[in-house]
C-alpha cells in the first residue's frame, strides 16, 4: 500500500511537471523563455517518472525473487545522468543559435551576449 501510494505520487508529480513544460511551450512569448520552461520542467518530470520505474522494479523483482534489478537500476541512473547533461546543453545550443541568427529576446532587460560582442568589437547577428 505504501509503495503504491509512492508510485502514484511519483508518476503524478512527473506528469504534472511534463504538463507544465507543455504549457510553457505554448504560453511563453519567445524562444528563450520557452526553452527555459520546457527544459526545466521536462527534466524534473522525467526524473520523477524514472524514479517511479525504479521503485516499481524494486517491488516486482523482490516479489518474484529475481535478482536482476541491478541492471535496470544502472540503466535508469545512466539515463537520468544523460538527461541531466543533454537537456541543458541542447537548450543552451539552441538559444545561442537563435541569438546568433538574430532572434532577440522580447522582454529582456539585459542581453549579456550582445554586450560581450560589443565589447569585443564583433557583430552580434
């Protein structure tokens, strides 16, 4: 019963954050805020759903007596680490490419990348 409640909590929390990421994709005004919202929310949501998979696997493997949980646990941990590295890196690359192609933030007060380019004497476009 406790494990079932934990699984429901983890899955519901993961789905909640993934839905927030979807809402951020549609509601935010420009590419930068959309990237920020979707990257943060989907990373966090995926971590919760992955944790639910691990806890479910622990329960299933302990109930059946099979000792292969270590492989699944390692795969899930590797997937979470890859997700934690690739999501922010990909979002950063997309945001930098958008800035270099001339898509500027709509409501930004400070644009550090453009300021750095001006200091260097380069063109920010």
